[in-house]
C-alpha cells in the first residue's frame, strides 16, 4: 500500500505481474458491494514518481558517503514528523500575560530587524544629524558685522582740502594755536583768525559765513573762543543782593560740523586746565566709542540673523523629513509581505501592533532629537541653548512634531507597495511642503504685508506639519535673537524708556517671554495646538485605514445596491447568471449545509460571495471540512481560490454569506475564528532578516504559548519541517523550498484547529513537495482540518479527502478525487509498444475490440489510444482483452489508466472558457 488519504487507499501494483490483473480486478469487482467500495481506478506511475525514486536512491548513497548533516535535509523524516505532536500545547497565556508576550514578540522583532539591517538606519538616524551639523557649521561661517574703531574727536576732518580756521580773540590766539597744533600735529591749520573784541569777532564770523557760504564755511571753521565778562547779581543769606563780575570763556561751535561741539569743549577745557594749573604739558584726547552701527552694518546684521534662522529652518525640514519618513519602510515591507497580517491572524491586536510600533519609532525619533540639541550645543548656537527655557521649548516642539509626523507617515505608508518608493516619496513630500511655506511666507510678507503673510503662515502650519516645525525653529531663533539684543539696551534706564520695542510692555516688544503660549505673530501657540490636532487626526486616519472603515461603509452601501439588483435575476456586473445545471454533489452540499449549525463541522463555508467593485470573484460556494479532513480547492488562475482564502483569513471582507471556524463566524467574530487558524499564504509572509528559529519563536509568543514550552514547540516544528541546519540562518539565505517549509512551520505553531494553505508547494522542487505533503498528512492525522488551494491535481489527490474544482468563482464538482474521476472521467488512456511491422494490425484490432476508440498519437513504436468509456465494461474485462492481445500481436508492453483528475479539470476549464 503506497498511501491512504481519508477514505481512499493507493496501492502500487508491479508491472511484471500484469498477467494476473484480470483475475485480480475480477475478484475486486465481485467483492465491491460486500466491502462497500464506492469505486476504484487505475493510473500509471508518473515521471515525477520515477524521478523521486531515482533521487531517493542517489541520496541514500550520498548519505552513506557524506555523513549525517546533509542527510537531514534529504532523508526520511518519518521519525521527525512524530514530533509534530509536541507542537500542540494544552495551556496558553491569557489576559495581561498574553498581551505582554505579544509586546515582547513585537519588540524583539523590531530589535532583530534593527540590528540586522542597521545600514538602513544610517539615512534615517545618522545622516540627518550630520546634515544639521554641516548647515549649523556653515551658518557660523557667514561673516558678521565688525565693530567700528574708536573715532578721534579732533580738527582733522575740517582741514581736508582746504585748511581749517579757528576764530578767537587776539590775546587768546597763541595758547589756543599751541593746544590745537600740539594735539593735531599734522594738521594744516590755516589761521587763527583773531579780533580784538567779541563783538568784532562775531561780526567777522557773520561776514565770513555770508561770503563763503554756510556749508563751505561750516566745514572748515568748526570752533571759536572768546571771553565774555558779565556782572551777575546774587543774593546772600541775609537777602542783600550783591553784584559779582564774572568772566566766561565762550566755546563756540559750528553746527554744520558734526564733531565740533566735542572738539570745541575739549580745546577750551585744555586751555582752562593749563591756565589754572600753570602747566603747558596738559593735553586732553577725546574719542567716541563705541559708535552706533552704521546703516550698512545694521542691514548686514539683519541679514545674518535672518539667513541663520532660515538655514536652521531649512536644515530641520530636510533632517526631520529624513528621520520620520524612515518609519514607513519597515511598515510597508511588513504589510506588503503579508507578515503583518499573519501576526494579526495569530492574535496580535491592531492597537497593540500600532502602540509598540509607535513606542519603538518614538524612541528612534528621540535619538536624532537629542543629537540635534547636542549639535546646537557643540556649535554654540546661543539662541537655542543659552537658556534652559529655550532648550525646553525646542524639545517640546520637536516632540510635538514627532507626535504628528509619526502617525502621518503611518497613514501615508498604506499608499505604497515598496519600501524604497514609499520612503523617497514621503521624504520628498515633507521637504517640498516644508520648503513651500518657508519660501512663500517671507515673500508674501515683503510683497504684500505682514498680516497677509501671517494668515498664510497659520494656514500652511495647519496643513503641513513640516512647514510648521521649520517655522517654529525660525521663530524661536528670532525671538531669542531679539531678547538677547534687547537685554543690553534695557539695562540702562535712559535707553529703556527710549526703546519700547525692546523694553516696553509685552505688546510693544519685538520678542515674547512665553513663546509657546503666545497667540500672535511672535508666538507659537497656534502651531502647538495644530500639532496636537494633527496628531489626533493622523492617528485616527491610521486606525481607520487599518480597520478598513471606509471600505466597510462602501461595502455596506454597495451590497445593499447589489441585493436589489440581483433580485431582478441579473448579476451585478450586468451578465445574465449562467443557467448551467449545477453538479448534484454541489447541490447536495448546499442543502446539507443550509441548516447546519456553525459548530457542526470544524470549517463551514455557507454560500460565500466576494465582489471587487463590479467583479464577482466568488459567486456563492458552500463546503465543510471535518476534523482530520482535507478539503482541496482546485482551479485555474483567477478562479477565486485566493479570494475565498482571504475571506476566511479576514484579509478581505466577506461580501455575502458567512463562514465558520470551529463555530466562530469570520464575519462577526473574526478574532476568535482567526486565532484557530494556521495560515500558509501563497507568498512567503516572513521577515527575511530574521532567522527561521526567531520567526517561529515570534509566532509561538504571539500564539500565547508559555515561555518555557516555546523551545519544545519550536524545535519540534524545526525538526518536522526539516530546516534544522538552517534554523539559525537568516531567511534571506534560504532556498525557495525551505522558505515554503518555514511558512508551513509558522502555520503549524501551536497546532491550530484549522490549517489554510494557499498553494503550499508552488515553486517547490518535487522532493521538497513530497516532504511538505508528508508533513500535511501527519498534521491531518493529528486532527487538524486542512483547506488547501492548488494547481496541482496530484497534490490534491495525495492530500485531500474531498475536493472541488472551481471555475469562475463557482464549484463545478465536489467529492473525493476517485469519485470525481469516476463520475466525470470520459474514458481510458491506453499506451501500447509494438514493433513497427505489427502497428497497423494492432490498430485495427483495438478499433474492433473497443468501438469508438481514437488514436491520439503514434510514434515509432508507440501507439496512444483514448478508449471510450462503456459502463458495461469493467477493469477486469479491459485487462482481459489486452492480455489476450499480447502474444498474438507481439505487444512488448502496454499500460492502461483511467482519465486523470487533470483531464477532468481541463475539461471543466475548457467548458468554462467556451461560456
Ligand atoms: N484585490 C482585488 N481587486 C480586484 N479584483 C481582484 C482582487 N483580487 C482578486 N481579484 C480578481 O478576482 C478574481 C479571482 O482572483 P483570485 O486571486 O481569488 O483567483 P485565484 O484562483 O486565487 O488565482 P491564482 O491561482 O492566480 O492565485 C480574478 O479575476 C482577480 O482578477
């Protein structure tokens, strides 16, 4: 006996004993009613089986030559399959411990990925910091305004081109000349223009002014001196007035000459000191320092602070965009690879998945955040780090940006199918939206006015978080710049009263003390509120997409519409429902399941339908699978197999009908249903940076298996699926066959009640395929209900107790493989080897003995006939006829087999194609 599947047994008959086949089949036909044998048939050993046999013999030799390790992969696994029993656990974590296991599994997964794929984090965590450092350094290289040299207050400016003059009385001329020339040695003093008394001197000045012109006179005649004697009347304590004669030294200056008052006073003071002290060596040197900045300096200064603030804003846009966009990569990969769905199916709750993701990404976000502050500290950007408050404000702004930008990236990540594309486009979106505002708002402010610019600033901050962040950085910088500049001004009470923009009240000042809570142009209160709102909004969006709320609402609306339409006898896509007569077994199954309770079988699928827009991919199929049975869904590409699976696994909504897994509806109680399913999807839904063992550990934790039992469970699965020597290697090094085995292993963790296998052996070599079949047979024996889809008839024959052929979303037939072959098989295939001389005679004889036969092919020595099926003709009669022809017609060899499942399948497909 070669194998047995459900109610079918497969026996290998030796070709050498072909002569006893008639008698053997006769006996079998005789005892058929007695032993309740429904049907039996004959097929020929396939080339694949021959290949496997040869391979097995070769490996036997290899095993002997190379030792045990390689043999593990190729050898017999029977003993190992027994260990699958250990993959089942009786107790599981519940409550908080269950969720803690999930949390642990999710964090370990992220940690492993981080360590193995650390290069991916360079553009996310390192380059942004280096970029920020480079721009901060560059901003420090912009030359600042230079302090002006002290300005000597002397006569030089007035002796340019034309020599200067000094007006004074004749008797004072010499001392003044001496003082002026001592102090200004190279001065080309033209003359001391003297006069004998003050009145005459004043007249001369007036005349000279008139003749030379006010401006010209003013630039070369800055100062003048004379004595004035006056009688001053004063009152003593007794109130008797006394008159005193006082001489004043008049120090005159020309107000066209800017420095003249100081120059005049200093010359006069020197004169008086020399007179009083009777010394000639006293000089007073006066300078003006510090000078107020020149207009060009003021402009330069404004540029510097403006361009630095812009540079930091720009740097933060690019750096932060790179940081947050990186969070999309892992999510896109995990979702697209279906690994996320597998984790959800195994028990991970969406809220926990997103919470752990956010915590992990949040911690990753903190790294560059604090490194940015370190960069500001290293390059001594005082505006950000000189006060504790400003560091605090900077941190609050960045954290709030994280709160907004991380869920924003999560929502956006659903749009993309590949991680590099997603990362690049999200980075670009963030940079472009950040830059648009940063460039546009200052332009609007210059071309229109500040109020319009502010309105745009608020609007753009509301829509684009990255612009808002850059704006916060710029404002924070300018605010601190203003505060610093004003600090020295306001120290002096004289200036304080003159500079309300620095020292006035909160409305007058150019800066604010509480930038985070100020609601006007100077503050960031709006930005803070927007960050909070945006954060909530993007979290809501993420959850809505995750839960497919929008799809559900649309689905509800559509299914209502479809039901109304379908009542008219038309399908939704406008086609008439085909009136092809349904197979009796399919109808019987529908009737049987119509009144079945959800828990009457392990899997019950009741008239389930799937619509993709107007495309009705699954048109109402019904079947059930009992414990320890295997149900196969056979169908060509696009028949609706995967759609059916996706509805059972919760990956896609059920449009109509329902399905029950161990009594739990996949429509209303998917979580409980999903936890009872082990799913092996069509594509390997695994994270290739993890090892096979790590992957199995992760799923064991997700299934809630007790920590101390996990090693036993995982090791037994590793042994059973035969990846022992690869278990600790990264999955990306695995061959296709080993990846499929691992996917199967993942589905087996905890030995769920139902195993859904979507083309479990696609792309696998014949040997690995047999290994997978063996595992599945063992799993079935252990009581798990299996549902599998396949393109391989052989696979279904080998594994399935029942199968259905699905065409365009409908079942064409249903039952065991032998039942379907017997019911739909049109005839037999007969291959005969003869020598060339007898070929014509044999042909004639076959046509005579088996009327209606067709010669399908003829090669040199081989004839290929299709014999028409005749219900009166039994297997024993057929073999009898053929055996009797062997000798007379010199037939060296022949083989007879019934119609294969493949032929039945092709017939259904052909029929469907002709509809
Ligand atoms: N997400 C989708 N949106 C729209 N149409 C879809 C979607 N998924 C599948 N379809 C369509 O539904 C039909 C059934 O597809 P499905 O993938 O279920 O078939 P299948 O039998 O599993 O094919 P295969 O063997 O190639 O996996 C096809 O016409 C397919 O184009």
